[in-house]
């Protein structure tokens, strides 16, 4: 395991940031726990981009303002599924909580219902009480009453291990295909991957919708974006990033950047300021997940804060390719907001605890099958349908 300590960001007095792997039974399902406490009066605005992980945020104090599609919303404790678009999150300080990052297959093993119900959406944690067991009803209160981070993480270990114990097995074909997509995310590789695992394209899409959340094509898009961000951080120029990142050409790379982050590659690089993947600003070891945004409401240089408005002007009121996806509300889930609530703070530890784990939990499907509405799926067919 990589246990190198990341360089700290200067933090205000009283800030805390504790990052640790889960207990041995959950490694491969959960990537890391991150406990954070930010003092009052230190506002932050962040852009969270597609990162290929499932995130649970548990708020112990304070809340977020989440802006997507120009509509700010309040949020506290929620689950964020896999996404292909970016979301803006803001807070004014006084934030205290825990962020749990799951591998996609680890989330399926833990929560045990089709992951497509969480894709491109944000689910209020209270709606998962049946999945998390009796403890979940008072989980936030128990975490608030616990004095140390170690005790809080141990409590989460117990809750999530109990869920995982009720699960079945992830399909070996899904696990293999997911690994192949991460290794080769070129558009032309998708059909070859289906043949390699012995499934039709349609069957593979359906099983990915169930166990991963995104269709293989969307998983490949996120993998290409993350690979391009790593190559860009190494100093490669745009043509080299496109060629080595699995894009058709540089124009394809720029279109995908805009569609998934709201920025061009050069704008994104300027905003990152040379930070490497897995920096103290990022939420996942070895990946680029976040940007700090200006405090002002608009940013005319990059269009970050006004990308939605600009896109609407170009498309007659419809969100354009540079806009962030709007959180949707279905009849089963109360949606909340984007990925990370915390600003970067000192001394985060880089850990790599593996990918995925087999299994699922059938409890939810047997008695509380979700009833997703069409309003929760604004663009095309559902993943895996």
C-alpha cells in the first residue's frame, strides 16, 4: 500500500483533515475515509469533476450550497453516484463531516441495488436507512457523539461491513470488463472488450447499469478524461494528450473536456496551477477530482461559474455541452448535491487499496424496490437499459 504523505496546503487554525483506509474486511470496497473540520469564516467554492468513484458524504455540522444548471440547492448528508459531468459546491466554513469513497463495485456490494439508480444523481442518506441496517437511523447522531476520528471510522467499518456481509457476488465478466476499460478506453476498444468477456454489447450494458452505474461507453469517457488529466499534468501538449489519451484527435479531446468539466484543457490546466493528480485538493489518490473556483459569481476568463448561462444562450435555453448536470428528484430518492464538501487541508495520506469487490445485497430489492421516474434520466436511455 502507498502510504506517502501528500504535501499539505496552508490551513487556518483549527482545521482538521484525516484520511485513512477502511478496516481489512472493507478494503477493495471502500477506498478511503476522510474526516474533515473547517473553521468558520473560510468560504470555498469547488468544481468537482467526474472521477470514477461513488461518494458518501456524512455532515456532522454545516452544509453546502450546490449549484448545477444555475439552480443553487442546500445539501448535508448524501450519496453521489458515478457522473459524467461536473458540479459546483460551495460552503462558508464551519464544515465538519466524513467523506467515504467507494469503488463502483464496492458500492454495489455495500448497497446492493442497481447502481444506475444513483448515476448522475445525489441521494439523501436518510433514504438508505433500510440498506444500512438499524444503526443507520441514528448513524449521524452516533458519529456526532463520538469523540475521536478513529472511533468514528470504526463505527463506519461496522455499519458498512454488516451491509457487505449480506451481499452476493459481482459478475466476474463485469469485473474483467471494467479492468479492460480502464486499461484501454479508446472508443474502438468497446466491441473487442464485449467479445473478450463473452457477452453481447447489449448484455454488457445491462450488467454495467446494474453493478457499475454507467454504461461501458460512459465509463470509458471518464477513464479517458482522467488519463488526459494525468498526461496534461506531466506537461504533454494538447496533441500528445489526445493521441496518448485514447481520443480520436485533439478536437475530440477538447469537446470531451468541455462536455465533462465546462472548460477547455488549457483553461483547466491554468486553473489547476500545476497541481499533480492526488494533490491535497483532490479527493482520490492519484486522480484529478477538483478545482478551486473564484469566490465571485462569474469568471469571464474561463466561463467556469457562468458556463450554464452561456450554454443556454447558445442553445435556446437548453443546457449546452459546457454546463453541469442538474441534480434530479425522483419519487424514491431525495437528491442533494455533488461530490466533496471539504476544502483541501493539510496532511492527507495517499492510499491505494485496490478496486472493486464481489457481491450485492438483495435486501432493498425484496422489500423496497426504488421507483425511478423519467425525470431522473434527462439524457437518453438509462445506463444499462
